[in-house]
């Protein structure tokens, strides 16, 4: 019996080691790619044209434009407080990965040469923001950040009870206002284009190409709809037991509730199929950032 328990522990230990190793390699590749992309965006586009971005990176670029301090030094100096804050808010593992990612970005900026791709202001703003946003997004996918503003936003949102988005907006308004005063209105406006490009690219990298929709269906013909989702849509379903209650009818009536997750491209087809089965079915749709496991990542059935 003891030998059997030891074998089970060994199997689970090896499985855990394999999972952690795969995760470490994946995170390392993502963070490294993020560092290279962000460095290219900074040195190949933004730095030589004195454009800035939002957040801690924007503060570093702004100071670098006004002083002789190298950007690779400022990247570390500005982000150090956010690393300590990240340790307090997110834990030691996140803080260590973030510190290493920021150090890697600084090292890359100090040692790797990138050519100035273009001097066209609009192209600099758009593509500088694109590569910088992609770099930040890849680092986030790897479990770290190379711009500590969001850590500060999370901390302040917990302290003062406002949203993370509102805090980031306030921080960036201050940064771009300072840029307009110190560098000129035109550069500040182009820098806002850089920020928009970077933020949209960041969202794209973090959230992925596909947008998932969680669909809850309350219907009388629950079994028929369930079969349709499984066999026609090729998706998995979860059935909840619930009680209906509306108006003066059907109160406390037992009813099955269907939940499934589909991509936005399949939404129209699902609506049509549900309407063919039960036009009066109650359908609730919510946005889902990402999924893991199940059948959503697999290719749906073709018809």
C-alpha cells in the first residue's frame, strides 16, 4: 500500500514539474519577445522623435527628452516603486518576474541598437505605439509588466474605491498635460496617438483575436436546445437547475437553465437556431475575456 501511495505521489510530482516547466518556458518566451518589441518601439520610433506614451514608460520618455539621463536608467528608476507596490498588491512571484522583465528591458535598451525606421510623425506615433503596446501585452501574457502604472491603478482603486480605468485616465491626463507644456502641443497630440495605438494593441494581445460570448438560455424546450448546441453548433453546455418567476405566472416553477460559450462569429447562428426551436426563449449574452479547457478552443462542427 505504501509503495502504491509513493508511486501516485511520484506521478503527481512529475506532472506538476512538467506543467511548471512548460509554464516557465512559455512565460520566458513571451516576456523576452515583449522586451524586444517594446525596445524596438522605443528606440526605433519614439525616442529619436521625442514622442512619449502614457504610464511609467511615458514618464521615463518625458524625463529623457528633457534631460541627459539615458532612457535605460530611467526605465528602472521610475518603475522601482511600482515593483515594490506590485509585491504588496500582487505577491512575490509577480514582483520578481516584473523586476526581471524591467531589468531585461533596460539591458536591451542599453546594449541593442535599432535603426530609426522613419521620421514621419504619424507613422512614428502609430507604429511606435504598436510595437510598444505589443511588448507590454506580451509581457502581461507572460505574467509580468514592463510598465508599472496598472499596479498603481489597482492599488489606488482598492484604497479609494474607484475603477482602474478611471485612475489610468487621470494619470495619463497629467502626463500628457505636462508633455504639452514642456515639449509643445503638437508633440503632445502625436503622443496621444501613440498612447491610443499602444493601448489598442495591448488589448488585442492580452484578450486575443477571438471574442467569446457567454450565453444563458431559459426555455421550456431546454433539452431540444441542448441537443442543438451540442450537435449543430459543436459546443459544450452546462445545465443549471433553477426556478422561474415572472409576473403572476409560473412562480417557483422548476426549470433547467442552459449555459454555453461561443465565439462572436457563431452568435448569429445560435440566435437563429434558438428562435427556430422556441421564439420566446429568454436569452442573456455576456462578454467573456478568455476561456480554458472545454470545447470552445476546438473547431466547431461544419455544416
